[in-house]
């Protein structure tokens, strides 16, 4: 049994779908990461590399995820 994944759709984007002015985008991109963010990224990398220790494992994960993402996208956002 797999855990139920949250649905994706227009409501999932929320504030992330609003365009940023170029100057604001540049400011955010250039802002330094805080210590908490650096540790969080490092923890995620450690988890991922333990969970998928070889390159083959990582590619297999990406292939499965890509199929899942594109299947869901076709269902949620049919072309006009």
C-alpha cells in the first residue's frame, strides 16, 4: 500500500504562480542561504543518497517519478 499523495492542480500553486518582477527575482536569487536552510538541504541530500545509494537507483527513481508527474499533469491539465 502506498501513501496517498496530495492532488496537484491550479489551487496547489497559490502564491507561487504569481509572477515576480525581475528585480525581486534577482534579489531572492542572490540572497544568501541561512544556516537552517543549508542544514535542511544537507539533510535532504543525506537522506536521498542513503535511500538511493547508486546512480542506477537514482535514475530509476527519476523515471518512476517522471511517469507519475506527467500522468498526473495530463489528467489534471488537459490540453485545450
